[in-house]
């Protein structure tokens, strides 16, 4: 998969921009606060319909403007397609694919596969389980629309159950059974998807971790939640758990168990990297997870997704940096940095104050 071009209008600090990307490594160089991250953000927006940095679409519209537009031209299996996203400050965003409006966000998934990595991604390893669930949810939604729809449905049922727990305690005995059952059915599907994914991810991430650290670090991932051998078994376990947790849930006013509370455990050389890993190890693990995601995409679809790397070089030691730069030349990568002094084949772009200038290719 390749991004041929990106066009921006009133997007963050870009009034107008048109840029054509090349195959392999594209390097965006610029001082701080010039628009490097903003450009990557606009691309990732076209992949998943959301910003990797904010939940408020409005923040992406340039100050004092009411409408922003991002258009990416994507090439896949020889065909070209435009993805257009319109952001408004007064209504929900609109999306067109190949010139046709889409009605559901799920329809966007799969048109542009992208993997995004920024220093913020350290959260994935260090922070609460929510970050790891978010990672699993975003990856799986891009892989499989069924997952995206199951997750939306689960969240919908969950908020209805929570509403009941909070405000309609007198009606609970009549209806809770139905909500529990529905939640267990969809929840089991989600857990099954995630378990299968974590298993694949563990194999790939362990390979990439070894590659980046010259065989020094052994990474193992596992899904932690109500797991089982079959989806049916998970469903039964979940149903039992929802029933048993009712008293506690009523006291707290929300559903305390289920896939929305699960986690992914990350062990590095037999220690829990979330608590005991060094900063550099945690960074490398976060990167290994993203590269593993990329490799799974490649195995499933036959093509690599686009890799978006924001400011990643400054975070790694020389050996890990060089390994990464060797790795990324095999696919289309857009990488940002404040300076770039490596002799790898790439196309350089200079960004200054929302303007971009393309330089000749470096062989
Ligand atoms: N909605 C907006 N409208 C106009 N400008 C914005 C908006 N949101 C952010 N900016 C500005 O865009 C500029 C560039 O931000 P960006 O995060 O892309 O910088 P960067 O080049 O990645 O810098 P760094 O190297 O520090 O990460 C910043 O000065 C920021 O204040
Ligand atoms: Mg930045």
C-alpha cells in the first residue's frame, strides 16, 4: 500500500498543502513546531477516521476557520483511490471514498492501512490497560470490519447496562438478564478476536524485539481476561461473571468485568516490562509491537501498510536506530525528525511553518 499524495486545506498550521510521497523512506525534516506531526496526523486520520492525538476533531481545524479538508491519494494493488475527510466546527465530519460519501465509519476501515508510532506510544507499555486495549482495538478494527462492528455494539450494550445500574435500579431484575446475555455474546467475540491477535502479535513482536536488540531481549505477550478454549466457553464464563458481579456493579454503578477491563501482559526476559523495564526497553517494546502489527498486516493482505514514524530516532540508541532505519526501507515509511544525517536511500522533505519543500532522493 502506498500514499501517492496528501492535500490539506485549513488543517492545523497548514493553510494549503500538496505533497507527493515516494516509495521507501520519506523523511520530513524541520525544526520544532513547523508541522511535521500535523502532517502525519492528517494521514492517520484518513486511515482510521480519528486523530491519534485528540478525540476532538475541532482541534484539527486551523484557528479561526470552520472547515478543514484532508485528501489522500492511496495506491493499492495497482489501483488509485482518493480518501477525503471534511472536518467542520459545527457538525460531525464527513468522509468520501472514491468521491462517494460513506455512511458508517466502518466503511473507511481497510482503504488505507497505516501504522502510527510517536513518542506518546510509550503509554502503550507504561500506562493503564486502557492504552493496550486501545492498541488492540485500533489494529483489529483496521484488520477486520467484523471486529469494529462487534466493538461498537459491545460499547453500546455496555452503556445501556451501566445506565440501568446507575439510574433504574428498581427495574433491574426484569431486564438485567437480557443485557447480560447480549453482552456475553458480543464480549466473547471480542475476546476471541483479541486472543488470536495477541498470539500472532507475540510471535512477530518477539522477532522484531530480537532484531532491534541483536538477540538480547526476549519478548512474550499474553492476553489477560476471561479467556477460554472456544468462543462458546468464553461466552459462558462471561455470562457467569456478569451475573456474579451484579451486586458489586450495582454498588459502583458500572460494569466491573468484561473485555472493556482486560489487558495485555508484556514480559521482557521474564520481567513485567510495564513495572520493571527501563525507559529505553519500554520504547523498544512499544516499537516492536507496532512493527509486529505491520508484519501481521503484511501476512494477511500480502502488502505492507504505510508506516508513520513521528520523532522516533531521538529516542533510541545508535544500534537500535540503525536497525530501525535498515528495516523501514522495505516499505513506504514517512518519518519525521529535526535533523537527519544517515546514509540510507530516502527522499527528503523540509518543513517550515506549514510549507513543504521536496529535495532530491538520497541514494
Ligand atoms: N488548530 C490549529 N491551528 C493552527 N495551528 C495549530 C493548530 N494546532 C496546532 N497548531 C500549531 O501547529 C504547529 C506545528 O505543530 P506540530 O505538532 O506539527 O509541530 P512539529 O513540527 O511536529 O514540532 P516538534 O518537532 O516540536 O514535534 C505548532 O506551532 C502548533 O501550535
Ligand atoms: Mg512533532
